[in-house]
């Protein structure tokens, strides 16, 4: 079995590249965990940066995760992020940027 050795500089370069690629994912996971389980309409609009018209459009889509069983429409946060990452088209519907706005 071949044995590969790396210089300290190469190891540091690898570590920096891994850190650079992992940080956005880690920040995203931390921000998601800070969000409430259910987003109100106002919280959803603040988080995503959409206005009332786009919010209404999304809330009335058949594939958008919204519940109306608790009175006013609410968006289950986890299901929203699942929906968001489901396809490129969904992610283009909402233009969220890092770090997410705190609610």
C-alpha cells in the first residue's frame, strides 16, 4: 500500500480549504437551530426578505410547507428548509443570504 507524506504547509493548506468549505454549512445549521419551530407570516417575510405579494404566492403553492391548522398560517421551519434545498427552482424563489436575519 503506497504511503503519502505531506509537509506541514500542505497540511495547513488542506485544513484551511476544509474550513473554508465547511464554515457556511456550519453557520447555516447554527442559524437554523436558532429559529423558532413555526414561523409566523411576518417572521417568514423577515427571514426570507420577501414582501407580502411573494409571501402570499408561496403560501398558496401546493408544494409549499405551510399549515393553517393553528389559526393564522405558519411555516414549519425544518420543512421550509427541506423545501428550499429540494430544488434549484425553490431556492430561486427565495433569495436568502448568509448569515440569516435574526428573528
